[in-house]
């Protein structure tokens, strides 16, 4: 490959990378995140399955969720109150960049559900037209920052179960094109619990 082509490819790839990761102030985000520590932990590792782990999550996804809470597109009384401390978009980007920079810690999960969960995550459920989770979230569950699809690996299973059920009943509706609502609508409680356990165990 000619050097000129290589240079052009590099430029294109760099242009596709999140501007947030360059512009955000991680130290400022750490300071601002102090108010979030009571639920999400000081380093983004949540103290309870009620609240998600944020450590290692894509900043692009976190910024979207914060904006959705602020606009009312995603409903949660606690978060809609907390997002008020993030007065500017820069505040959201800084906090999100801080959490993205943190290391996710292992979580507990039911290992008896792993085989079933892996089957769903990697192969979907053909009989009811549920696609493989990895089609969007990747084989390793790391998501896609550019597409604003979240990393799932290592997420607390209780939280994943809750969110899938909320997508299923429509009480969470901030997914583009109803992608997650259409998937979760076809899944049983047992299937949701199994895939949540598998996701929790991905390292």
C-alpha cells in the first residue's frame, strides 16, 4: 500500500474517533463525579445492582444518557435530580470521560446460567427472531463507541435484568429505532436473566 493511502486512512480513522475523548477534562470530571459516588462508587464501580457500573463505559454513551435524563427522554427520578449538577455539556463530557478511564472490577453472577446466556448472546434465539447481542455489542461485549452502543461486559446482572425488562414493557424508550424494545419484547424472564449473567461474567 502506498504511503499516501496509508496517510489518508489514518486521517479518516482519526476523524471518526470521539472528539469527547480529546476535549474532555478527566480531572475536572473526577471532581464533578463526587456527587455520583454514593450510587456509582468513586471509581464507577457501583455499590449495588440497583445502579449500573460506569467504569470503562464509553463516554459517548454516558453523555447520551445524561442528555436523555436532562431532556426527559429517559425517565428516572433520581438521575433527573442528579443531572442538574451538570450545568453544561462540558460537565457531562468531563464526568463521562472520567468514568470511561476507570477500570471495571469483577462482579458476582449465577454461573449456572452462563451456558444459556452465552447461547443467546452469541447466537440469539432463532425461533422468536431475537438477534445475537454481539451483533451490536461485539463478541467481547465491549460495544461500539462511535455508534453509541454501550459496553455490556462486567455489568451487574441485576441492573441488566431491570433495563431489559424496562425496554420490554416500554418504560425505558430512549433506544434508537426501538432496537432494544423490539429485542426485549420477545424475551422471557428466564432468557433475560441468563443473558444478564453471561454479560456479567465477560472480562
